[in-house]
C-alpha cells in the first residue's frame, strides 16, 4: 500500500553475524520528473503525485519551488574557504528573504502549516488542499510543486532478529579488508589520517558515544560534549521513535547511521580499525525516521550542513560546515520525491565547497537503475559496490547511466567495497552489512584523506573528482561483460562501476606535495610520482579578534590617524538609553593592542552617527567630526568638531556648522574624504525621511563658507550609506531607505564624480541589501563591511567592488556580524570596532591582516626505477595487495569518452588550480512520464 515517507537506505543490510540476512530497502527504479520552467501552464507545474495526494478532497504535503532562485555560481571563483561558505549562505538566505513573503502571505491567509527553506528557495506545505495547489500553481513566482511524500515501513520483519558481529576483529592487528583494499593504510603511514577535515553524515542518526565514534566526534573534546553546531535532528513529528523528536544529542534510531559513520572515520583504538579517515572529525544530521525520510527532512539537513547552527537552530555559521557529506540514502523519484528541488539543493551545496557523495542504490544489476536522488545528479559523486575479496561488482549495485539528463549521464562515477563491510553498530557493538550504503563511506573517507594529505585541494571539488576518477583501479570483475548506455563494462569508464575502484594512495601520489609532511613524518614519493619542493609560506589573510573596548559602543565614528599610527573611536553611545552618549575619544594602539580613553571632551552630547575623517586644516592634520544626534534624541545641531590626537584637544568650528543639521534635524549619511575634502552624501531627516543632497566641506575655503551644496543629488534619497573614494570618484553601495517610520536596507549603488559633479548608477549593484556600515578604499577596491538591519542582516559579509572590472566579489568575512560600527584602514590593515552585534552594542575589535607573500612550489619528477615493492605498506611503497597501477590480466581497452559528458582528463602535475565550474549541470534534465512500479528485489545476485 502507498503511504508517505520515502523508502531510503541505500544499503541492503546483509548482516553476517549468525548468518541472519535482512534486507534494507531501496526505492523502486523508474524515471523522474524535473523542474518545469515558470513559463509553463499552471497544471504542468504540478507533479502527478501531488494531484493524486490532493484528489477527492484529500489533504497532501508538497514542496513549492519558487521560480526566482539565487545565483551562486560566483562562489566557484572565491578561493578563501570561509568566504565561499558565507557567500553562498548569504546569497541563498537573502534570496529567500526577499522573495518568499508574498507566498507566505497567501499561505497564512488560508491557515496552512508550512516550513520555509533557503538552501533552495522553497516552501514545504504540510496540509494543503487541491484548491491551494491550484492557487499556487497559477502564480508566476512558483516554478514547480513536488510531492513531500514518503514510504512507511522500511525495515523488514527480520530486522528484529539481527545478530551483531563479533565485537572484536578477527585479528586485533588486522585492519578491515575494505580499508586495506583502497590503500588507506599506506596513506596513514605517510602521516595523513584525515586531520583537519570534517565529515558530515546525513542518516538515521549516530550513537555518538560508541567507542569507535566518540573520539572522532567534533563535539567531543576529550572531557565534555558540546552538540551545538555538531548535530541536528530533522525529525520533528515522529510517533514512537526511540530517539524521540528534536533530540538534543546524536542518537541512532536504526543502526544504519552508526555503521556508515564508522566506515568514514571510526577507530576505537583497541584494534577495531573500521574507518578510512580516523583522523577526521564527524558531525551528523538525523534525516530519517527509522529509515523513512521526506524531501523536507533531506532539505533541512542539507541546509544545516551549509550553515550549521546551535541546538536551537539559531546563529548559523557556514565556517563550521563539513568538507564532505556522506549520503547513504535514496529518495525514489518514482514514489513522488521532489527531484527538481533536491537537484537545486545539491548544486547549491557543492557551490558552498562541500563534496556531495551519494550511494548509487541497490536496484542492480539492470541498466539505468541509478534512478533516484541524490545519486542521479551531476553534482553528486555516486558510488557503486564491489566485494573486496575478489573485486566482483555486487549484483545489487545500481548501474547507470542516469536518464535524468539528456544525454544520459555516466553513473556511478566510482566503486568501493560494499559487501560484508564490518563497522560500528548500536549499542557499542559491530555488524557486517552490505550495500552501496557501505561503499559510499569508503569514498567519503578517501576524500578526507586526500584533502588532509594535499590541503591545496580542499573544497576544490571539480579537481578532486577528476583525481579520484583518473587514479581509480579499473580491475573490477563484471561477468559476463555488461553494456549499459552503449558502453561495455570492459571499457573505462563505464556505467557498471564507473572509473573503477577508489584508490586513495594513487590519488594522493598523483598530486604534488604542497605543504610540509604533518607530524614530522618523512614521505618518500613513489617512483615516477610528481612532487613539489615546498617553500615556507606566509600567513593567510585573517580577521583577528583584538583587545575589546573598555565598554560596549555603537554609532561611533572610526578613524585611523596617520600622524601616530593609531585608530580612534569618536562619540557614539553605550546603549539606546538617554545619557549613554560617549563624550571622550577612545584610542587604540595596534603596537600594544591596548585601548585608552582620552581626556578631551566633546562640548555636547550630539555625538551619535557623526560623519568624518582625517583632513588637514590650517596646516594641521586632524580628525573632522560632523555632529549627529544623541541617544533618544530627535534633533541635531550640525556642529563641526576637529580633534587633534597629538594634543588631545577638541575644537568647534562655530563658523561652519553643517546646514542640514542646523536647519532640518538631519543626521549625516555616507561620508568620505577625497583630495582633502569631506563629502557627506544623503542623510536622515529625523522622523521625516531621507535626504538626497551631496555636501562638500573644503577646509581651504574661508571660514563661514567651507560648506558647499553640490548640484548633483542621489537618484534615491538614502541614509547610512556605505561610501568610499577611489581615485577621483566616490562610490556608494547600499544604504537605507526611510519613509519616516521604517528603515530598510537597499542595494542602490552609485558613482559620483565631484570634478564633474555628476552621479550615475553602477551597472552592477551590490549583490546584497545593506546599510548602516562603513565602506573603505582598500587596495584600490571598495570594501563594504557587513551591516544592514533587516534580517538576515546585520551581516559579516565583505563585498568587494572592483571599479576597473566593474564586478563584485566576496572577501573574507569578519568574525562578528555587526552594523553601525566604526571602521577605517591604514592601507594594510582594517580596523573594525563596536556597533550592534546583532541587536545590542558590542565592545569587540577585529583587525584584518592581509595574506603575506608565498612562493609557489616548484614541481619536479622523481625518475622511475625498478626497485622491488615491499609487501608491507610504507610511505615509500605501494602495498602489494593493490597497486595504484594494477590492471587485469586481460587487456583493458584504452579510456574513451562515455555518454554523459565524462572524459578521462589528465590531472595537472603541478598544484591543481580551482576550476570555474558553473553552479548547475550542463546536461539537460528530461521530463519523462512517471510510471510507479513495484520495488524490485535489490539482491539479484
């Protein structure tokens, strides 16, 4: 009978304990539907299963994919790993925030339950009628409506009788045979075990305190556990789940997740060497209820992996995302899975620099049985299964090609041990299971080892896939020869097992060594292997937390004073309460990392939101400050002050107040100094609206006439505008719109030329809405530092505009999101202090330190010799059991292009450079008719 949670585990759960066999389930093999374009008729937007679920007055659950999806393709050009993560998160989150409100209003009006996501711009409706489906389908902002159904009853009756495998390995000194087969121990002997790599696992949960898992859990520090950012439970509405709902610690309701996690990184230190990368750390997301999943649950876990949160689902931090995700599950499209939405999600996850591995499924040996998400996608690296003892491809292992695209896509890409794999199992025990679920974790662990050994590859997914494919061992037995997608299995690559068996030693040895060997180990390259002569590199660019201010502060003017090399905060306030205004300048000394409150005092408390900078007036370099308002105040004076740090004196230019501040209670907008003139652009007329005026302060003019109102005006009145001067042009990016009541961030971006007194919009506006922060000229580019007040702002994103290229990029995000901060630069460093972080004032200071120069390693090649290879694996030899160049006794045809776009492209012998990869596949998804079929027996062999 049909029910609604998807049939998942891509493992077959063959346990070799007391000879008992239990079959886990896989979805049926059939074609899939994909996202329709927004221009199609409303009926064509709705998946057939949704129509069936809402027929005859029934209420159904479905996924609404919006037409306007974020473009994150620029992420592939961002070299800094954390910046890439923040960029993707901010782009996705901002797109959802900017486009979902009208749809939410419709859903709120009819009173349905729904859940909003940003990992794809989508909303899941949990109790919608046909009338609601029709109403949504008629909207131009809706692209596709897909099923959120699932299948109930994943476990077979035999599961209750399963007998765990021996809790001790057959020989305490023996590594699990699958681990040895892929040559992981040889990489360990080189000193690389997965250090500094984080593995994510989306599964039935994990027994986190299992002896083989606990030491490798990121949330365990050896003494206490912290599950924030390390665990998420996407099961919210289960009945009878042994873990309950919303578990606050990792819990496994099935055993499958504990097993797959063990294969990626498990080791109890007592002989149970079950994991490929025991030096890596793991984090987990619970996406299945005892083996049952829904697209909503899968979506929630992918979203959490891109930006892990605390246990309450708050404070997302993309810097804590994993490097690689294991997905030992399938979501059968033939059973109504949201294939189009999940494809968008997998693409966005890869754009964030996360390697998405997916088990191929257990519907073999027929062709095109790799038919279900997520394995079918071009962004997923799918894994088939073979038996490690004889390298025979498992009969249950699903074959390609993936017919989701036209032309069909090569699948699987690679294969790994997946028959009789022994790994961890609840409670504190071990079990032997079979399935592509068991094969996938071997590949995930291999990615961790490769990136640990060759960190220059980390998050370079395109090159990593190439390396794994090109170094795979083609010795896989398929008898008789099978032809799928027009390619016989004795041709490499093929749609039976891809490029071959994953060989992590060969992968590591194919890439030059770019960093010193960890742990003091000396790695001698295998003959003929390209290596590099490393040179000592400098530090990477970083935002560094420095000494905090003596007290919290916000709305202060920040200025770097070249006369003494110190950074100053002028004015501002410590809270939003009356009387909290700060009247003394505060000085930061970078040489000693100390703050000092100065004795000089502003004569009034109109010191919030001041405009200013460093100018020279009457031959003396001083900090000019154009007064704003005071805490709770709704009036301004327009007073202009000069602060001399050398004498610690504040003077008032009583002859030259700023006219708008005097006449109309206006707080200055954006400001910058260009050619020793201060420019104030826009402003906020308190309780009225914004100003579009541009004012120039020239200290060389006569007293009483130093201010000049320019003829040019902002096309859109703005306040709190990020502004900086580059060359002879002033650039603005963002700014706040104001109707007298509500402040709203914007993307308005302009270039103003004071010489010609002309202003025009930038062709490329800043890619995110922001305001209430500073922009700086840093190395000839415009750096916009976070800011903004409308959720998800304030932000810590750094947006960088290149005025020569006319393009935007994303820089390294700072540590603490904030707005209304004080900031400036000395030309080498950026000082960022105080502000609201996020809704209350902070006293934190961050300093941006640029990367120091680093010489490029020189690639050399070690000449090949005929030195015999020892039988045992060491850092200088390939184990005799499986060499990286082994070829079957019979002649293997030369690699040829396989339908689906894959080619056997040589990997560069020098350090691979990041590849500019588009955010989505180049193949075109096909839209076949979905014909539900009975689920085939996955154990055909």
